């Protein structure tokens, strides 16, 4: 009889220990802190963090590559190049070869460096900011347009677009203009061009997709000549 009592007590002790262990594990899980996204918003309603969650499939950078704040124009880069330069034309483009010595581009003279260069050695965002950052795809820029509210906005004296995500957080895209040839920046504070990472189809490898802002249209995408000096806004 005593043996049965001892067995019962042992079983109850085991059950109590298991229950205590489960309770401790459960309490530990409940006590884990929940990280809540708290963007840094300035007096203009613009998020001034480098990494911004707009409630989309990717996080967007708070400013352009080459800039240090949302209102900065940043650098101007040809598609696939990772440094700025004094002249933007086919003769200075790293991925063009004048096979027929005509001094002008023809079909087949632009090197194929990928249909999508996001995150590669040709991605200026990745090369400048690190592996977690990359150029946006056309689909990601299209998502930015489709799911966000766009508003012409003058921010600290710079004209551009205030883009507000589904979660109410906003970034600023300045009208940085563009660079062609040896000219100074064209159409600064009037329009802005932003590269995507996607090679345009049907253009014989000569053009890549870009996003165009301004001139009465808050967003359009089109095929742009690859040697043009455009802005880059990174995602991760």
C-alpha cells in the first residue's frame, strides 16, 4: 500500500515539475519585448530616418544615394555605374563599346550586365550603403505609386513629392533633375528621374526603366537611355 502511495506522490511531483516548466516558458514568451516601429517625424511631416517603413513590401530609404538628408539631391549615376563623373554620354559609359567606330551607339554595342541589377556589383545602392540596401525594381516603384498618396511638396526650399504610405508615414523625393553630356544639372527643382534596377524590354539593351516625377505628373515610368545621370533611392 505504501508503495502505491509513493508512486502516486512521484507521479504528482513529475506533473508539478512539467507544469512549472511550461508556465515558465509561457511567461518567458509573453515577457519578450515587442519592437514597435516609431519613425522620427519632423515638423514638415517627413520621416528623417535612413530606413523608413511605409507599410509596403520593402523599406524605403529616407534620402537619395549620395545625400545625407531627405532634401538632398544626392548623386547622379548612369545605370550600372557606381560613381559620378563629369560627362554623361555613350562615350563615357562603362558598358558601351563603339564596335563600328561611328561615335554613336548602335544595336548590340551596349554590354548586357543583367536584366535586373538589384543587389549586384552594378548596383550603386548596394556598393555605397552595403549588402542590405539595393536599387528598387520597377514593380517596387509601381507599388510605391499605387499604394501611397503622392503630393507636390516644397521641403526646406526644395521642390519634390511627399509620398505617404498606407501606415501614414511619409518620405520626400526631391526633383533632382538629370545629367546629360557635360552640361550642368537639367530641370532641377522641376523634375526628377529615379533609376529602377530593371533593363527595359524591346530596347536592344540600350534603355532601362526609370521613374519620372514632376511636370504635372507625380509619377510616370519609362525607358531611359542607360548613360543618363539619374538619382537612386534605395530599398531593403
